[in-house]
C-alpha cells in the first residue's frame, strides 16, 4: 500500500468513497469498467494529475497506470495499485487482463477527441466504449468534506484579494495593469490556474471597465472583453480605467485545485442612476435565491423567478448579456469552473445538499458597462450557505 505523502491533497478515505459511488453507478448502468484520462477527473478519483490512466472496474480495486512521472504519482496518490507503463499498448494489455476482453468500458466522451477515441478503440477492442462523462459530473456535483474545506480556503483568499483592490485601482491605469497587480497578489499566496471543461472555452481574467465589460465575445458567459489581441479575444485589455464607470472584478482563486467564483463592482466616483438601479436588481435576485434555494427545489424554477424579476425591473433585455444573452444565472464550481449544477432556462435540476453554486445575476449595457454580483454558495440541509461573504453594493472609491 502506498503511504499518504505530504503532497497528497485528497484523504485516502474520500478517494475510495468517490470510487465506490462511481462503481455503484457503473453497475446500475451495466458498464463493466471505466478508464479515466481527463486531468480534472483523474485528480478527483486518484489524487494525481500526472500522465496516467485510471482503470476502475465496476467491482474490485482500481488500477492507476502512470507513464510520467511514476515517482510523482506515488507521492500524490494514496491508491493501493499504482504501476508504471510505457505505452498505449501497455495500457491495453493491463485492461485486457482485468476485463477478459469483453463488456462495456466507460470513458469521458464529452472531452475526448475523435483521434484519441479512435486510438483507444483500437487498443481496447473488442470492448465497447460508452460515455460515462455524465455519471462522473453528477458524482462530482456533490462535494465531499475535504473539497468543501478547500473551497472555503479559496473563498478566504478572495476576501483578502477584494480588501486590497481599492489600493490597486488608479484612474488612468490600464485593465491589464490592474489585472497584473491582482494576479501577483494571488499568485504569491498559492493561487493556481483555473480549469474549464467546455470545448474551446479558454479562460481569461475578467477584470474589465466601462464599455469593455459589455464588449461581446465568444465565452459562454454574460461578459466578454476585448482581450489583448485576436489570438486572445477575451478579458482584460489595454483600455484605461476612467471615472464614473463600473469596474468589474470577476475572479475565482484556485487553492489546492479548487476554485470559487466571485464578482464585485467598483467605481471611481458614482455611477448613473440606471446602472445603480440595475445593480440593485441583481441584489434582489440574490436575496430571492438565498430565500428560495433549498433541497428539493428545481433550479429551473429559480431561473424563471430571476428572469421575472429582471422583466419587472425593466432591464430584461440587458439581463445576462445583451443581444446574445446566456440562459443561466448560476453554475457549479470546484475543480473546474463549469461544473454541475447549472441554474438555467429549461434545465431541470433538483437542489441537493453538497452542491456548490456560483450565482451571477448581471446586467450588461453596451457602451456603458456591466453591473451585478457573483457569489459562491453551498446547498445545505436547510438552505444555502454563502462562502464569499463581502459587501455586495457598488464600491465607490
């Protein structure tokens, strides 16, 4: 048995509890085993992000096959069976020896490329490859005790960050300069790079001001930003920060692999009555969520209530985008930014204890800017607990 090393992030007991839940779902779906290859899922089930494949049978001990670095994987993971492999052929041989060469094998087909899928299919024949990405995401949706502690640590770091932002912001500085100051502050305190699962949804830092916080982009979220050039057309740019315009700070620190998501609005001088009123509507939507979100409630209903509140305010066409609004107001966070659940239009999902939700009601006004908030909550047995506890009014500097 591999002893737990100081570098291990995940308690051994939790790793095996996660695997057992997954194995139960595999048996229910009549899937004989699964092969985990994506980094976020690999970390969740094995505790390491080394170049490895994790074979999980529907019953029995999982096998972690490591190409590089085997020594690091031994330090990171507390799984019992960890072996070194050299090639895809070795992986295929090990799986064949444990599956009798028949049955259905689950893989993460939501993120696996066609080329890789074809390669795996060839080395795993005659096993039938089926998709288990939905099962994995549903299991990861309910956070374990260690995950909750890491998320709280990330929330504590974001509180430190926001307390320093008034000292960073200066009239006339560029967004990218402000972004650099904030990133340095977080990085020296252990901040990591965030992960996102969605295809081609590369993540950029959304530290935006005035019209640029309402500048459209490809990202599947309410805000965009020019970015630095067409090769990176998202997030902070060279725009200078001016007076009487919203400065949107949307940043989620990552600690021990886990992130929260948090947005606050700052301004050098007061904003217009229109923007202030729209921001206050965001706060009303947040208060509604805190009151109504509890186990058994359908997330789709929460979205519809929020949309009705936006319509009543008169700002519905600016809600969660302008022209091409996104149809959600909240999303799960954890190892990745875009986890389940999603609080969205026509997306029924029942609230359960242990879910982590970043709620982000925002209003986008082209040429003027974005207002609104984002806070990370955990669903409890009786309601929701807010992790990111900071003043959510517009911060006038």
